[in-house]
């Protein structure tokens, strides 16, 4: 049996049936590098598509709730709370998403998915401001998406 056949035979969700539900929390963070003029437009509510930060916050919330549909082996877990923070710096929008659950498995994938969706939404909202004369995005970059904290009580 080849390595690929072995993996295909074993692929699937991890069985968490016997794990007791406990309080879980995870926070993830990431950034999108933008032109200073784009950050200024966000700050001054001058983005043609609307409020980039409010839209990114909603996108993060939806992504957290939809994580099992996006990430194939994630469990559908009860989300009990989500906090989304978006901060502007001179050339950055920083997104932090904290997810809470009372469940049998962690919530770090939900937090990471929320951050990714928030940053991608910012990119979509401001892409007309970021394009160069060829229609490309030479300065725009999503950076450093990572789990910054994970907690489990019980």
C-alpha cells in the first residue's frame, strides 16, 4: 500500500465523542499591509465600497460560524462568543479575532478563519485604491496570521 493510499484510508475527522465539553478560547491575529493613502481613506470613511472595517467585522463573524464548511476536517462546534478587533496603523490594518466555545475541541481554526476573512474583506473593499497602473497590487500583502493564545478550562 502506498503512503497516499494509507492516508486516504485514514482521512477523516478526529472522533471527539468521548471528550467532555469544556470552556475553550482562542485568539488569532494578522495584518494587511496597505498604502498609507488607503489607510487614510479607511480612517476617513472615503472607501467607495463603504465602511471597510464594519464590513470586515461582519465577514469575520460569518467566517467563524462557517469554519466547518470552509475547512473540511473541522467539527461543527457551538460558538458561544466572538470578539473582533480591527486597528489601523500607518500602513496596516490589524485584525484580532477571539472565539469562545463550550465544546469538545478547540476553536483556533475558527479564530484563524475569522482573521483571514476580515483581512481578505479589507483587501476587497480597498482594492481600487491599491491597484497600480497595470492593475496589480505590488504593495498589498496579508501578513503574519497566527494563533496568539489558546485556553482550555477544565
